C-alpha cells in the first residue's frame, strides 16, 4: 500500500473508568512514541512509562505497547497507550497525538486498514463489529468462529471447487482437438452436485447466523380485543402495553425486544384491524399494516371464543410473510357448559383445541395470554416456524449482504447446471460459473467496491 496518514483514536468507551486506551497506527508511530514516552518501547512488551507533552510535563502514568508492522493488527506500526480512564485525561493525550502528526481516525478505520493490508478478509473484519454488538452468548460464539476464519474457509473451499470446474470446462472449450467431451462426462454432473450441496450447507449456517445477529421481527395482528397487548406483555415478561377490556385500546405501534433462547426477538404490537371512523385509530391501523410489510413472521391472533377468521385479515398479510395463527383466551372455553379452571383448561384444551376447531390445521396454537398458558409452547413454535435450531456449534455469524450474495450465487449455479443438462451450452455454463465465483468473492472482499467498504466500516466503533 502507498504511505497513508497516521491515525489515532480512543479505543475505550467514553466516560469514567479504570483504564483508557489510545490506539495509534501508521508510519509516524515511532516519532510519536519517542516524543510522548522518551523512547520507542520494546516490541510486544508492556512497558511502564510516563506520558509527557511537548513541554515534558506529565500527562499521565500508564502502560505502552508497541506492535511493529507488519506483525500488528493493522499491518502498520501500532502503539497503544493505556492510561487512566477519564474523559479529560484521554482527550489531553489524544490531542497531543494529533499535535505530533496523527489525525483522528474514522469509525472502523483500524479494521479497514487491517483488511486492506491483508491481515483480515472482509468477513473477519465484519465479525469484529458483530462480536462487539453481540446480544447473546450464541451470537458471540458464532462471531468468534467467523473472526477465526470459519466462514471464510467455507467460502474459499467452495470457490476452489468452482475454479476447478471452470478450468475443466474452459479447457474443453479452448482445446476441442483434445476431444474432451465434458458434456458427456458424469464427473461434471457430480462436481456440480458437490458444489450445490456445499452451497446449500453454507446457506443454512449463514441463515442461522443471520438470525443470531439481526434477530426476528415478529408482528402481532388481529381484531381489537383479541389480546394482542396481553400477548406482547406475556412474551416480554413485563407490562409494556396497556391492557383493558375496551376494544381499540392500542392505537399506535408498540415495540419490545427480548432474547428468545439466543435469538433477538423484536416484537411489534399493533392496533386492532377493523373499520373505524376515528382518525387517530385509522392512523394506528395504517402503521400496523406498514409494520406488517417489514415483518419476518406474523402472528394472527384470534379469539378462541369466537371461532371465526375474517377473510379480509388474511388478504392484508403479504404472501411472502410466514403466518402463525394463534387462538387466545382458551381459558374461557367451556365443555358441556361447565366452566374450567385456567390451569386445567390449558391441559385439557391446549392440545386438542386445534384439531377439534380447525379440522386438522396444525399451523396454529392455543394460548391464554392473560394466564400465560401455552406461552412456552408458542415460543417453541416460533423457533420451528423460522427454522431455528438450538445447536449453533458450527454456525458462523452472517449479515444480510452475505445472504443476498449466497442467494445470487445459487441462481448462477442453478443456471450453470441448466445450461449443462438442458441446452448443452458449455460457453454459457462457464459464464454462469464465473458470475457465481465473482458473487462469492464479494463476501470475503475479493471483489468488493469501495462504496460497499465505506458503508461497512462506517458502522464500526471509533478506535476499532
């Protein structure tokens, strides 16, 4: 790389703390170190030093560690100054670093330099931010696996198979005199099948990793007074929403986030769907429909005492969004006109309600949000509905852009197989494989635009 600016930043969170760290990277590090510390510290060894300004007045008393390039995180000379964690102390030290020739680092610029200097690929760099932002132990462990290169190894292994296939196909096209009839060679189909199987396995793991990172957006819809707010409170474990017997109590979108066995679950409670002349309620219904369009999963909450589904509700739900029908208020169901205690009601009706009322429709569940009956079963059903598996031992963290790239790769691979099996078009097959290879390369950063890099690293912490 050409010589770039020396950058500096506070690498610890702002505020009062026991330790504060200044991180500096670039060609000016030795000069800055000698000015502040008196001499360049021994590489890779924590050294006690006094931090001084230009007038040799003491700014702080702490630890200095010098990492010479290219054996540092960024690949450049790096200096870390570990002092006392106070805003004033850190600001004084950072200001002095700037006076000595450094400039303030942009968000994620240290990680970006590590990527540009081939110390990390893009998935590993992104995993740093994902590890910091992890909202559960499972997400953190998956981010660590990505940081250690598990995701990259899977992608690179698949890339190698694609390259081998391209070499074979293009050699047959370029040297027809060798009589390599790859179209009749069963090994080509076997190779294509191996590529598809590997891609499918990576996509499954990436989808699980994306759930751990981004969570699930769950929207609860239904008629007024079906118990949507009660269900939100039951899932959240606290009284987030106001609950009354008055239909239409909720007039705006309410949001709550919980941890569902490692998955960040973002729950949205909406205004009841019905015809209304109330201008405020109409706005709430409009917002409910807008939230529904962004949902990963919709719960259609129904009143078990009414036993009816209005067709217009189903028409409001986009076909691309999975729907889970949930019957609430099973505690109010009576048998032979004999009231049943809520606890017994759940045991008696929770398992048979679906079969008796909906004639074998298994895509529903019965609950009592008021008494929190069936809530654990509902949570398990939500996980099954989205295909989440408890075991995440081999899952790696993934972002939406990774899933998009994998989906496009699958399209190109499917097209390549089609060109081979249906049209005997070797040239087109080779082109589809090239496009698939390029698409996979965007995941690790081999073929990534500067605009995308800027967008990715701008969301990192300053100092990372």
